[in-house]
């Protein structure tokens, strides 16, 4: 389903449905029951990178409620990312297909029946940009419903049936805000906002993925066999795609400049992405005509294989998106390019990551208040202001440091 259609459905139908459900919620005051939750459902439909950033929240839930069974609801395409970590059993992951409206409706009915069958008693709604997750929260039948709430802010209307409202704070990293949601199940404060935790108590947990040496070696042999031109070279990976939001993409010509300079310095350059990013990769490889610059779009068939590939490379240069967050659970150094969104809120947690960002007066323009709909009409000057020379200087600095 196209992102613009999702926005229209959410803005028109979502608000109406949330308002109607609020009339029947029977919740006029925040619920303050202290009953221990037994079945906690975490709703996180958004991008894969958010699932990496949310692992500290899953750890906080397990720590605070060790006897509770944890479920998750997400889009089917994101399932594999959550399965990389041990926070939720595969049999307790609910999924919906968001590729088309009929599929979404069909799967929503199925999930609604499943939630009721499992007798979910607590829901944590982690979404900011859509109202369908809030609707799922109400339909689950859970007595405790935790979610972001506007309080005195404008925007973020998600109905009045969230009985454990947590204030969205645009000045705190989203990983910290996810942990605050976990505290919202049994809030410490009697006033509003209900959760007033100290977010400075240690860094958020960064999960690790155990791949095994055999998997890394198998992919290395496959890579050398398929691309013999990179034998003996250090590999630099580039991700030029913008995913669901093309406005997050650095100009493709800048990637060409960076790739050309890296090739002259003797590095191998691989272009990663999904199969639909093949056109972008071809534009880079065709303008350079070097066997050491190779197309890896669609080459890694799973997220686990992509993470394995990161173990074989020396550096990742990527637009804001999933690859930068996946890299943070591996040893690879990375450069992530930000503009329409800010690393202050969505930056990777890894110590080997560098976020480049030009703080224009209009940046970031993708926020929780505009449904991630930029007013720039595709003219992302914030990203265009990051020069290839700046990226290359940082790249060689990181490569020298790792050497």
C-alpha cells in the first residue's frame, strides 16, 4: 500500500474510528489498577529499525514483569527482524499484511480474534504515526492500555481510551521513550504525566546477534565466488535507497562521487538494498565501470544475511533507515546521513556509528505532528547540504581508526 494512501486512510478514517471508540470505552479517568499483568502485547507496526531501538523496552518489560508472557504485533515484513532477538517467542508474534487494504482488513480481523482468544490484559502501543495501532489496542480487550498521548500538545490524536497515557517528548531519543512506555504499565506518579522517570540512568540496551563463524565464512566464500574482482580488497557498503520515504535519500550523484574516490583508493564498493533498489545500484555501477564496484541489491535474502554481510565489510555509508540500525549490532563502522529526520531522536545506538546532519531551520521536517509528511516536496536541501567531501573525510578517518 502506498504511503500517501496510508496517510489519507489514517487521517480520515482513523480519526473517526478513534473518536467513535472513545465514546464506548467507558474510561473517563486513568485506570490505576495495580494488578500484575500476565499477557502483555507490544504493538510496533513501523519500520524495522525501530525494532532494534525498542529492544531496551523489551528488556525493561521482562525485568519489571518477569512472570508475564510477552506478545508482539507488527507488519509481516518486519517479523524476521524481531525474531533476531530473544525478546518474544515466534509463536507469540502476531502479524498483519500492510501491502494492500483488503489484506490489512482480513488480517486485522484474524488478529482481533487471536488477541481475544489469548486474553491479552495489557497493551503497549509504540506507534506515533498511525492510528490503526491505537484501534488494535482498544479491540484487544485489554484493561491496561499504554500509549503516547498529546496531553497539552496538539496533534497525535489517538482517541481517549488510552488509560495509561505517556507523554511523547520530542527532545528524548525514541529508545528512551519506548522504555518510558514500559514504565507506564505501573506508573510511579500520581499526577500527570503519569511517568516521570530519569532517562539519564545508563545508556539504552544494545542487543547483540550471535551469527556463528560458520555463517560468516559461508557468505564470505559466496561473495568472493560471485565477485572475484574484490578479492583482497577491503569492502565499503553503500545504501542509496530511501525505503518508504524517498525524501530521506542522499542524492545518487553524491554516492557516485564517493564510490569513485573509494575505488581509486583501492577499496571494493558494494551497493546494498532491496531488489527494487536495483535501478539505483545500476546507476552507480554503470557510471563507474569498475569490477570492484558491484551490485548487492537483493543479494542478501534475509535480515540475518545482511547482518552477516556487515561482518565482512569495513564500513557502511547509508541513508537513514534500517541498515544503519542493523549495523549497530555488528562490529562494522557506519556513517548515517540524516536530514528530514534527526539523529537526536532516531540515531543508532552503536558506538561505531557516526551521524552526519546539517541542522537547517526547517530540519527535521518528518515529525509525529505531520504524519511524516515533509513540506519540502522532495527538495531535501538538508541532505544535499552534506557534501561528498565531508562524507569521504569521515569515511577515511573511520577506516584509518579501524586499521
